[in-house]
């Protein structure tokens, strides 16, 4: 497999990014005006990984995935979706600073890296599964490498797996690895809702790994994460999120997840499972911490509720704060424009 090349990003994608940026700016202003409060303070350096933080590294401009380290408290792994090389960044949530950059070797030229997860035995999985330029790749890649025991800049050899979908190529930004079984799953990205795709029990580096759809996911998914015990699955989109009881892969909808307004691209549980960490793209991007969803939220939205496809309700979920009409109007106006943009030929 030789290096693949990208065509430049098209105008529609750039316009989408600009529109999402406008949503973030307008939405934040509206929420501050309505709620009378600014963003929470950044992490104070306690290393617990349960506070907001800002990614300070100027090299990280498109943070598209997030995963909490199990062996380095307070450390979160992230990556750009397109970079000059295949790199992973270890970010200290206490300071927002990068403490190590890992260069992957043994893999081809990355195309569109969209997801990262930690599996059993501190194995890092990286999903080169996106399709930014709409070229419908006949296959995508997953990389696996051991998480370094020492956090210093270094090069680590990774194993590369070829992945195909049983029902044809598709765009995806969400890859998850069950923390107990090590099985890998992908959720495709579809405005009208996607599907959970199940990989083989064990990935093979010698052939093609076929992923098959198993159950619907009611969201335009941009990332997903397992809770550390593997009992919950959190899926996020640009404007909202849903958490499910994993239930052995037979998903049972638990409720909604509130997400920060903007181009939301990443989600991770904290290492202890008490917090849900929600990140976004852009230089100096913020990661917001929320209490992890669970039974205490089940009365706000049930598995029998309507679909959250398209995230278009602006994330009206479990917050104890009532967002006023101004914020709702801003979100509705921009979502309407966003949908019109995506449907233009």
C-alpha cells in the first residue's frame, strides 16, 4: 500500500467549517447573554482529568479524537485529522500542554484520521476512517500501537489493519474499542443517522477486516466513546449527543448528552468514568468536562423517545439550566443554513 494523496478540500467543506465557526461564536454569545455566565475555569493542574482544559499546542489545529490514558493520570491523547505526518499528541489536562508527540512508523501516509481509543492492555487504536474529500475510499485503515510507558517524544511502530464495510464505502468519524473484549466498532457519519458496524472478534494484519452493520445509531455522529467498564456508549454530533446502555451491542437508548456549540469532533470518558470530556476542532480548542451520564439522567429522555438525527434540536437535554429563546433562535437559524448548504449541488 503506497502513499495516498489528497485533493484540496472543496468549497463546500470549507464553507461548512466557516458556518460551524459562526455557530460557535454566535451560540456562545447567546448562551452567555441568557445564562449570565462565562465558560468554566480551566483545569488547575490536579491531574485528575475531570476539569475543563484548553489544548495549547499550536501544532494541534484539528483535534478530531480524544482518549483518556489509563496508565498516565490526567493525560489525553489526540491527533489532527490531517497532518504532515502520522502523529499522536499526549496532552496534560492540568496544563493543556503537550508532554509528548508520538510518530507512528510502519503505516502508510495518513488520509483522514478521525478517531482514537484505548483498548485492553493499554493498546492505542487510531482510526484513519474519514472521507473529507468525498472520494469513497474502497478501504480504510486502523492502526494499533502500545501506549508508551514513558511520555517523551518518540517513534513507535504500529500495526496497520485494512478495513472494508460489507455494504460499501462510507464516511465515518467514530471508532470505538470495547475495553473488555478489545473488539473494534465503527459508526458511520450520516445526517439522517448512521449504524454501528462491528468488526471481527480479532483484527488481522494479513487480510481485509470486514465490518458489518448491526444496529442503528440515531445521530449524525462525529465521535463516540465507551465508558471504562464497557457498559455505556456515548455518541456525539455537532449539535447534540446520545448515550446508550451497551447491552452486549444491542443498544438501549439512555438519554441525551449536551454538547458545546461549535464544530464538535471528539468525546472521551475520563479514566475513572465519572466525567465525559467533549472537545472541538480549531487552534486553542477547549475540552469541556461534564458529569458522565447514567441512571440519574434517565428521566430526562428515554429510549422510547424520538430520534435525535441531525442533532437539530440544539442539544436540549439534561442541563439543569434553561436555555432561553435567544440561544434557541441562534442555533435554529444556523442549523437551517447548515442543512441548506449540505444539500446544495
